């Protein structure tokens, strides 16, 4: 597609210009862009209203509409995010190690930009701002392709950013939006070798798998979140209730929300009535196995597919297990490798859980909702990586960089 080739060529030029900017100059752009978001929030809100109207006409509802919707507070939050990124240490130029070899060569490893980062995402216009800010601070040009549901919000946001960048005399093409939201444009973006150095999908399982399976550009796979909370027999019941209610209902439409609750059979009769009551007060629908249904009334049957489903909604699958072995086996079978939690007072069981659960984030006595770059203390994130190469877990600035070796010699030649 000719339009994408032009975007790619502009990105190649922009990445060289961006690579010459100092930390102070990058931060100046971030702060200018943050101010521009606040100054132009009404323009972005108007565009978002169009997206919401179109989305409702198309039958979107629930958590999807929640992710799509902007407000003055949310736009100001996007601006706050850019200011937070400006305050973060610049990873570019960091010397990771330096050593002198026996032959006198000095070999060092330095953190450098990826170059051009492509991001494909769905109906979350705030991702446009996060992606722009993180890629900029990490020294890379960004090519963004959001979903059709948020196209007007994304266009308005990118327009605001480009104007702010231009006013500072920088290359506005350090961030570009692919406005063609057809499937063909997504497929073509996945083949932009020579222009895009790495591609990051952020969205549902369908989008992520499509990118992983079809892209010829290297991909960092972000995570579908079929997250679990296991309540062990020694758990503090009040703590366990608070954790599962927060993990499920605080914001159900995000990847770190819990989707399955596993309960040890020795605590089930005490814990489940209290937990289900608290969850239902938050309008959570319970789908349980036979053991759950025998303890709690009016519970829907959990089918096999429920154990593997990322609901992103006020629905929770609940199962009673015999012991920690069955809990670990269940999680190993159905987990997407995102975030899992054990609520327990047993040191032995918590250590087993930490050791044997193979997910990006494993919790003891805390909500899975903390799997987030900002919550982990290193600022905004581009997504949660559930793969094991290069980056795993919340992906912040360092995960958006690569390294190169610098070698100093004084005439050495290889024998």
C-alpha cells in the first residue's frame, strides 16, 4: 500500500532526527504535548463523542464502550502520563557494562533506540498518548494504528501532538497515525520490514494472535489476561474477599483483572458465601462448578470454556479445588501467563506458588490489578508482555530500547 510506504519513509527520516535530540529536548516535547492535550480537550472530546455514537450504533457496549470513552478527567490523565514520562530517567545512552579484554580491547554495551516502533491496538484512545510518549522518550519514531472504533479520537489526538511538535521545530513525523482502519492496512503494516523495527499488538486475543501469526516484522507479544486468584485453606477470609473483589470488579475490562477464582475445599464453605455476596454487590455474575453450586444458591453452571475465557466483564468463573496441587495444575492448563495470585498464610504454599506458576507476574496476598508499569514504579507502559524473549511483564522505557556494543582499540588485529 503506497500510503504505508510513504509513512514508513517519513518514519525513517524522523527516527534519525529524533536520535539527535537531547533528553531535555525530548522532555520539552512531552511537556508541550501534555499542555496541548489540556488546551484542546474539548476538540478531542467532540471527536470521541462521534466515536461513541458510531460504536453504539454498531452494537458496542459494556467494557468496550468504557475503554473507548474519554472525559475531561481521562484526557487530563493522559496529559499527566506524558508529564510523568518526562520525569523518568532517559534510558538512551546508558552504558550497561564495560570491560577490558586481555588483548587490550575495551568492550562496552550501550542502550540505544529501537528505531521505528509500530503499535496496533483497538478501542482505547488513551493508548495513542501513552505510545507516543513512551516511544518518544525511548528515542524511537512511532507508527500507530488504532481500531476503527476510535479513529476520530485518535486523529484528533495525533493532530494535537503534531502541532505541538512542529511549534518546537522538531519533526512532526516522529509520531504518525495510519488512518486506514481496514484489515488490509493492518496486514500490510505487519509486512513493513525495512521500515518498522518491532511491532507491538495491544488488544484482545484475536488481534494479538493475528499479529503474531501473520507479521514478518519482529513482534513483542502483549498479553491476554486470563488471570487467577487462588484462596488457600489458610487464607485470611476478609483479606481474600477484598482481593478478589478488587481483582475482578475494580475495573473488569482490563487485562490484569481476575477471571477465575479457585478456592481450597477446606475453606470453601466459610469463604464462598461471603465472597459471592460481596461480588454480587458489585454486579458480578458467578459461574461455578458443582461444588460451588452446592454451597451458594443461584450460580450459573461453569462450562469448560469458562476456565479459558478472558471475560473483560462482570463475570467470574469459580471452582473448588482439593489442594494447592490441583490449583497449580488448573492455572498451568488455562493461564495465559499474565498474572496469578495466591491468598495464603502458609509460607510453604506461597513459595511453591511463586516457584511453580510460570506467569509474568505472580502475587502473594495482593490483587492482580497491580500488574501495571505505573503501579510497579517505573512509569507508563506500552503493554504487558507475556512472552519470554527481550521483555516480560509491564513494558516501560527500557523494554522499548535495544543495545549495541561499542569497542575501543589501539590497533588490534585478529590472529
